[in-house]
């Protein structure tokens, strides 16, 4: 597995990370044994960046990731997040970036992970009630205390990134970025490059849509988060299939899968971008890892751009309620 460096921080990670959300939450049933086997296989393939959060499975995911990585702690980068709050019924209830909560959340994550230090600690969403300077100031205290090595923000707009970075250097900004969600991530990336900050791209496969394996809403299991996502609603789903079918045609020519094409496209956008494809199955992990060996020629990129221009994505990337939790500059 090739490696990349997050901005000017010096933090070296694998060119592809592993998003662990779906192992415990949101995407159908759990299979902890297969999820742990997937993490172990990722290690064998050279993946070193593992991405979790305290709200994934209400803490269960951190426990799973920590257990699976315990014997490999000295050769991995563990990223987790705080700030998104969940209600008793499992829904999102708001954001808390207050300094007292930052400290409380960090200690709780360290305990669940079974680790002494968090390699990369993100503010999951920017709290509109707390100046970002105060949130990042508390995160900087965690760095000085030796509980955190590097810090970052998720779904933050350019102004917020600048204000945060002025308090303590950010190592990475994480936002949704893929063939079907290019803005506002590309605006944030320009700011990150100016400041020497790396960029982690979550949902790089469009929550599975860009893999070409979903042909109808009926292919999504009951209880799956995507059943409530605007882009997966019947009318939007049908319209978005046109884009995927064109990507499938390009992938056939390149002798790769549509998912590998989508990841290769992201990897081609710059050495400071690290996609975080999520999966809980070894076979999909192995397929994703193959994307690092795919080279896209200028004419391939033109074909992809033409496909995006001809088949506009239908539907917002989040529900209105979830969208309200995102920093205004990143919507």
C-alpha cells in the first residue's frame, strides 16, 4: 500500500484508510467477527489509517476497533471524533463542542479504545453555540497533555478552518468527497492546501451507490440509513443510476470495477487527499485496495468529467435535519 502525508504535519498514513462506521451502525446488520477479520485483513494489505467516532454504534465501534488493533498499535493511525450527540432512540440530537465536553469525550474514547493516546482527534461537527477557537483550544490542551497527537475538523468551511488553524495547527479536515459530491469539499481543499492541511474524504463511494452493486431501492436492507437519504429515494435513485451506468462503462474499458474507478479518481485529485472507503467485508476491502494500482490518463478524466456533466446528481446529500448540523460554510 502506498503512503501519503497529511499536509505539513508529518503524519504518514496509507493512501487509503478504512472507514469503520458500517461495522457497527447505519448500514444493516452487525457481524463483529467479520468486521474484526476485515480490520486484520486491512493490516495485511498495508492499511494504517482506521477511522471511527464515539457516536458510531454509541461507542461500540470504538471498542471493536480498539480490540482489533491492540496487537498492531505501534504501526497504525487511529482517528476518532467527538461532538455529534445521539438521543435515546439513536437519532442525532445536536452538537457539543464545549471545552468541558471535549475533555470528557476524549477520556471516554480512550477508555473504549483501550489506548493511551488518540493519533488523530476530530471535532465531528462544529458547534454553533461554542466559538471554534474554544473547541480547538481544548483540543490543543489534550495534545499538550499527551492524550492526542494530532487534531482536525469534520465538515468545516474555509472561514472556520482558518480560525481553528490559527489556534492550533490542524493536521486534517474530513468531509464527504466523491464523484457525486464534489462541492463544497473542493472549496475546503483549496483552503487546506494553502494552510498545509491534509484532507480525508469520507463516503468516497457515495455510500455504496458508486460501486454499481445497488440497482434498486429493494437492494438496500431494512433498517439501513440510506433508506432515508434523499439520493436513495425512488425517483432520485432511478435518475442517479444513469450516472453509475456511465461510470460502469468507463470502468469496463479500464478493466476495473466502478468502485475502484471512483477511488482512483479521488486518489488522482492530489497526494494530500486520503479516501476513507468504509466496509465490513473482506472481499470489498480487497477490491477497494486495488484502486491504488489504477492509473487514470488525461482522457479517462475527461470521460469521467463528461459523465458528471451529463448526469447531474439528483437529491441532497443529507436530510434537512442532518444538513442543519453542518457548518454553514461546508453546506
